[in-house]
């Protein structure tokens, strides 16, 4: 089942259950998916989304919620931070199993051995292959420091 179809079914269930947080989150995700489809049609593509596109939408939504939580907590707005945390939990339910730093480090070691990387000059080879394995399952901006640490 495509992500959009699953979100639509879950949206109907959230309406029946009167779960406002889940309802708001699912509506936002469906809107983002539709916007991406429209943008793809504008680029001359068929408009259908691939799994990577769907994953990108979910990852972007996760990152936005995480940034909002930090901002609201910093601004002493715990009620808004709590709402963002609840939305983040909904989004995480649709993302693939998330990796922790140790799992990414193990994957990075395997990729380094596979490509024969020995120094930071080989960073591009390692990152290209590793990002394909962790995309959507670990924040991309946190992968580079891990790889740099292993190649140092």
C-alpha cells in the first residue's frame, strides 16, 4: 500500500476516533505529499511519487517537528512543545525503524572497508554509499561527523 493511501486510511480512523493531534499531523503529511506530486508534474515527470520521495517528506516533517520542539522549549512554551512532540510521535510511526549512532558507526565501518577508504580524501566514496543505506533512518547532518571520526 502506498504511503498516501495508508495516510488517508489512518486519517479516516483518526476522524472517527476524534484524535485531533493525529488528524492534524496526517492532514499536513498528505498535503506535503500532494504538493510534491504537483511539483513533480511541473518538472515534466509523471507526478507519481517514489518511495524515496515519500521518505523525504516524512524526514523533512520529522526534522521540522524536532526543530520546533527545541525552539518552543527555548521560548518557554511547553504546551506548544508538547503538541509538536505528539505530532513527532505520529510521524515516527510512518518512518522506517530509526538507527542509533552505534548502528550507523557499524554501517560506516563496513562501507569504509568495502570501498577501501583510508583517509578523509575518500570521504565522498564513503558518504555516497552510506547515505543510501541510512537515508530516512538517521539524520543526514549527523552522518558526516561519524564518518570523519572513523577516517581520522
